[in-house]
C-alpha cells in the first residue's frame, strides 16, 4: 500500500511487515486501542519477537516430533562384500507404520568409518552413523521397507552395526 511507505532518507525505524503482523484483507488495521474502524494513527506492528529462522543441530537420536508412538521396526544388516581394509553393506528396515520421512542411526564397535552411501545421506560422529532419507524415498508405506547401502573402511575387526534406531526409536 503506497500510503504507508516512508521515504528512503527517513531516519526513522520501521519494522518489516510479516504474515503474522499483516492485517487480513478486507478488515481495517488495528489501532493503538485495538478497536476496528478507529482512524487515529497508531502502531500497525506491535513489537515482534526475534526475526528470522532458528537453526539447531538435532542429535541423530532425537525422535521425530511428529511421531507420537515409537515405530515398530526391524533391521537387517547385510555385509555384501569385504576386503582387507573396506567393506560394502546394506541396511534394510521394515516398519509397521507408514512414514513421511525417516532417519536411521546405528553404532559400530570396531572404529569403522563410512565413506560413501547411496539411497540416503549420512553423517558420522565417532562410532555413531546417521542415515537420512533421500528426496525420492522419504515416504514408506505401512508394513513397508526402506533400504540403503554404503562403503566403509575397517581395521582389525569388522563387527556388524548395532543399536539401530528409526526416527529415534529402537528397532529389533
């Protein structure tokens, strides 16, 4: 609305208009007294809270906030191939509940390090690995499976992964 614009050189401060502070179309702007239809000038934007978005680093075992009950799931860890300093494995998770997104985490006992993963993105913090769904395989139907594979390195011993979770909830 051109009538509420201020000149660029105006030294005053004006708050940005956001969806939360923008009046709905067809209704007059609230005035200082908060009554509709009052033509007296008043603030159109109450002092808002902090602007922008927040960012946090969620732990790999944080439960999905949309999940009210734990997933009922089972995991199959399959060592596909192994060589003197590396191996290939696949992880298949069967879930009884439909999923809109998923995150699978597990630990290694022997210092294995994931170097490459397909059908998921991954992060590793010490022995704990977290795999997150790719854009194309986020949804899983009820009684469905999700699967991904990876290449990793090992030294000395190559025990299978353990302590698997799906969206922060334990799997069998």
